[in-house]
């Protein structure tokens, strides 16, 4: 058994990975409550992307 198998873990999205060529979201980076980060790739792994921080409770202009 791994160290965290018996403990529920939570993560929050901290940034979107935006393709530098198309401007599309290609992944989301998560911060786990263990302090580790991981990336969920939506389309495919990309080497040409920019991180766009996700700001919780940010107001958008209409």
C-alpha cells in the first residue's frame, strides 16, 4: 500500500495551460493538499504552452 492510499486527497486547479500557437486550453495544473502539483492534459501533452493562473472568486467585467 502506498503512503496516501488510506487518506482522501484533494486538489485545486491553480492554472490553465494555454497553447502558445492556438490559444486553446490544453491542460489544467492542480495543486494537491500534499504540496505536489500535477497536470491534466485535455488534448495532448504540449511543449509550447503558457500557464495562465486561475484566480478564485475573480470578478469578470461585462
